[in-house]
């Protein structure tokens, strides 16, 4: 069974490394380092959840290690507990000033070490939950606009490095304000949840990403997908929503609730995200709505005659 947290234990004395390993290995994955350089290498490669760091080590001591950890973007967030024979108030103050979350004096008492490790990892767990909630739309339980921005920028740069196409879909629930006015906001909320689930069901690759952009609008990121393939994905999404058979006789687009989609594709050039790709997808979305709704419209190179009939 995979253990939920990984600890990096750093101490130049083998006996101390062994004691801490025996103390904590039943509950946590343990990585060991016997000097400062090794500690930095393993912190960078494994990104542990917590570091137990000795202060007195030859060549590179624990104080130098924590300075290096806190100066690097990848490791600055990792909590560090100093475990040291230096136990004066000044020593403890200096360690905490450098960014340590706790200070355990040697010789340590095993129950105290276990409790402090457990408490700090609980704080790590709670922080991650809050971070995840900040990136999830509370209604549909899919990623929100903030998370979209992060993923979009990351995939833009990845496709730019590999010189591969990046496709983007903007999606809007047809005549949603009328639906809300007719059936009420509670029914509208239920519809948005079903639409979000239908979109997710149509996305098959792990890299495909959907987020609620705002209101009744959703956005889909398709890395390494050309225009023709992206348009096919848009059609699958459109049909998946229509196949939910959500009654909407007041709609001008048919008896069921439907969506309109606009898409665009670009091979990124330059590390900074070009707003033109998003603007182009949004423009085609409005084209889809203007052409009668319940349509997927992409670049002119995509042949609409190959669409699966609604």
C-alpha cells in the first residue's frame, strides 16, 4: 500500500538516520541523505512532503541547506524540522528565522518526534486541500477559470517547445438565461452539472482539460491536437450534451438543451501566451450561436460537411 507522505531524513550520522527511519517508516515513505549536497539533490528530485534536517554536518551544514531550499521555487514550500544537538534558545531562534517550522533537540524523544511530524503533515494536507478547492468550481466540481489559466499557460509552453499544435474550444449553453428564467436557478445549476459531466465524458486523453470559464461558459484545452481532430472532439462534446436529453421545449435550437462550440488551433511561437488563439475560439463560438446554435464551428480549413448530423 502506497504511503501518503514522503519524508527526507538528512543526517551525517548513520545511527541517527537509522533511528529516525525505524521510528517513522511504518507510516511514511522515507528517503535518506547523509550530507547537505545529497539533501538538496534528493529534495529537488523527490519533492518530499517534509524534511527532517540535522544542523551540524561537515562541509554544508543544515543552515546552508535550508537557505538553499528556501531560495529555490521547487523546494521553498517544503516544511523543514531541524533535529539538532544545538538546543539553546538562540539556536532555535536562528533555525526558525531561516524558515524551519519546528526544532527538535537531540537526543530526541520518539513520541515527540512522531507527534510533531504528524502535526506538520496534517497542516500540509490541509493546505493542499485548500489549494485544490481554490482551483475547483464549487458548483460543477470541475476546474475553474484560475486553474484553466495555469493549465493553458503550461500547455502553451510545452507545445511551443515541441512545435506541436494546441487547440482550444469555447463552449456556451444555448439560451441558458431563458432556461433559468423558465425553470428557475436551481434547475439551471443542475443543468450546468450535467453539462460539465457530459463534456468530461467526451474527453478521452489524460491531457485533455475542461474548466468552467464563467456562468454557462466552458473552455477545453486540447494539447497536441490539430484543427480537424479538435473539431471532431467538439462534435463529440456537442452530441454528448444533446444525448443527455434534457427537455427544453422553449429553445429555438430543438426540444433538448444544447450547446454551441467554437474552436481554434495554433502552433505556439514564443513563451508568452498569444491572446489571438483564445480570441479566435471565442469568435467562432459566436459564429456557432449566430448560425442557429447547436453547432461546432472551427477554422475554415475544417469541412463542416463531415459533421455528425444533429
